[in-house]
């Protein structure tokens, strides 16, 4: 299993893959903090175990207005696995 850090900026998706959930979480937290320090407004953050669905949810949504343009930015950590593993 591995962790996918998914970042979407105005609908354009970027993915990075990590062996360690803790490393992915650290990188995501650093990026969210950087966006906020550059003026982004935090809209929502989820940090919980979803018992009904059986997985951990870690997400953040931000909005940045710069030079009259609005940037909607979302981050999420997703579980990944190789389907063809024995």
C-alpha cells in the first residue's frame, strides 16, 4: 500500500506518491501552510476516521484571490495499492 497526495488547482489534478502516510501528511501540511501564508483562505479541513466507509480522511480546501483571479485549491490523501500484487 502507498499514499497518494492529490492536489487540485481550479480542477487541474496533480498527484504524488509516498511510501509513508506520515511523510505525505507532512508535505501536505507544509503546502497548505504555504498557500495560507501567501493569502489563501482556508475553507474546510477534514481529519478523521470514517468508520462507516472504513478509511481515514485527510483533506483541505482553500481559496485564493490574486490579481482578480480566484484559485480553488484542494488537497487530499488517498490510499493506493497495486491491484495485481500476489
